[in-house]
């Protein structure tokens, strides 16, 4: 999975990932079939909470139904791991000062990831101020980075690359009031060649395209498509993201 992400990023081919939350989808397999049909590049699966213990079963069912569709775990907890997935974003909340979210949870998860033989994509997860309290902020007990202080965000991105992370995720948070600013994305893109994921608060295809033009390689949208009426807009997002290029 990382090889594919890296190759597309170097060739200026933007990608779209749709995040599905087992807590919010009554029929995950059906929804994932729709996502594949509509042309998204990846399905991300994960939840801030996870209200049951069937995560491995969910992943197995999705891969059995959609063997060619890349399935990547976007974990909210160490319980969200499965050998049926193609990879896991091995997240470190580098914007935090909460050691448990930077390295503690990762130490607990590493032996299991290794035992499952799961491809781990080490990802520096940077929470960005979004105008409201998000689930990621609340659950991690972490202050987001100021959206109008690009130098602080850039320094974190530089640190991530120097420390050997494989990707950087700029996250406004699920249901964010405002997405990550374009100028902030541009500032980060200037200092790193790592694949750059951007998510949170992206509510229309035009905004998704602007994030790509600013420097994002992968656009992640989840909460927006949880509304039944908005699911039909996914092809528009796909076309917009795939047609956009980094400036």
C-alpha cells in the first residue's frame, strides 16, 4: 500500500480515501461496495470509540466481498487491528504533548501488528484547530495546533520527516467546523516530500480539489458521507480529486 501511495504522490496523482465508521454504518459491506463502484482509491476503516468487538469480522467481510479494493485501518484504539486489512496507518499524535498518544499506545500495538503481518505505514498525525471540539481532540486529551500559526505546524512536519515517519496527516477532525487551511497545506508541502494526507471538514468536491492544489496527496472524507443524502455525491468528489494537481 505504501509503495502505491508513494508512487502516486511522486507522479502527482491525487487520491481519495473514504473513511467508514463501524459505529455509524448499519451495512458496512454494502457501503463499501458503493465506495468501490464510485471510484474511490481507498477505504479507510476506523472509529473514535468502537461500540463492539467485531472489528476483525468487519474487515474480513469487506475484504471477502471486495478483494481488490485497498482497505486501510485508520485506528481510533489499539483494538482496531485485523490481518484481513491491507495496511494500518500506524499513527503517532505528534501534535500532542500526551506521551500516551505519541508512543504509549504504539508500544502496546506494535507486537500485535507484527504478529498479524500487517503492513504498517508510520504516520505523523497532526491535529489542526477547526473551530469546534472534535472527537479526535476530546478522546486524545490533546490541544490542536493553531490554524493560523503555520510556522508551528511546519516545525512539527519537519520533525516528523527527520524522525523517519513515512507520511503526514493534517487532520481537522471528524465533522470539523473548518477544514485545514490551504495556506497551511502549502506551507507544509514546501518543507517535505512525504505523502500528505488531509482530512476533516471537507464538505464539497470543490474544497477537496483545492486541498489537492495546495499540496495534499490523499483527501480523506468520512463524516460528510454518513448522511444518506450526501452519499450520491461521492463520484463528484472522485472526479474532482483525480482531476486536481498539486501546484
